[in-house]
C-alpha cells in the first residue's frame, strides 16, 4: 500500500488540531536526549523521567561522568526503567563513545553515516538511533515506533520499519520540526486512543480521511 502527501498532512493537521504542539524531546541537553532514548526502550516515559531525575541529582547526565561512573551505581539509579543492567551497560558504552569522539564531531557526520555509526553501538536499534538523530542531532530522520505501525495499520498502510519510514520521508517536506511534532503527536494520540482501546472513538477513522491506496 502507498499513501499520498495529502493524506499524511491531513492526518498531521487532525492530530495538531486535537492536541496542539508537543515540543518534544523534553530534555535540557543533547546528551540527555541520548540517555532518554536508551532508557525509554521497553518502558513507560514516566519511568524514564524518574531515572533521568536520579541521574541528574547525582551529576551523571554528563558523558564523561557517566562513562566513568560505577556500573552498580547507574543500575541503582535507573532501576525503575526495567532491564536496568542491560541499560546501564549501554549507557556507559554510549557515554564513553561520545566522550572519546566528541558529540559535535559525531553529529557533524552526514545523516546516513551518523545512522550507521549509532547502529554500530551495542544496544542501539533503528528506533533509538533515529530518535537520537531527530531529537538530539536535530537532523531529519522520521522515527517509526509501535504506535506508528499500529495507527498506520488501522488506516490500511502496512509495512516494516524501513517501508513506513520511506512513506513518511518521501511524502513529507524535509523538516526537522515537522518530523518531531508528527512523531510526538502520534505518540500522544496512541496514548489517548490506542492504549485505552478507544477504537470506536478513533478520531482518524471518524474524520473520513481518504487514504489513496495503491498496490
């Protein structure tokens, strides 16, 4: 299935009208975004906020400090996120990489090289890498998460990560702010409708969006 630029922008406008700007990613620094992107794997954002606060209160939201921190201390501070041992190791490894190579230097790579670099780091998958690229490096790479797949599937647009990402990136203007807001709005929508199983009240299905399906 395919989807038109008009369809995607219509969906975006409906979401924006419903929820307004989301101003994602909530973080004080680019490195905090990276930490949050790793912590949010397989957990709720409220748990990430607790862990971020714990790290911040212990002065560990700095790449050098985190790289040299005791692993047991990190595990203790991020315990609320689940999979805390795996995530603590990932945080130390990523912090060490950015400390040794420099955040600006890494982010100055072209977007494809940057993505390959991030994916080469243990524990960084496509969604996490693209979240870092979009929200921390502020480069145009559309993030596809489980919510996006679910909503697109309900609208008749199926596909794997790469296929859905291609739909968005090929049909939308190449704009970092648009990508950020769109992804954030999808998450907000899903939390209010999909997670609560409000399928009968689905805003997108009720607004008669005419998806142009092309096999």
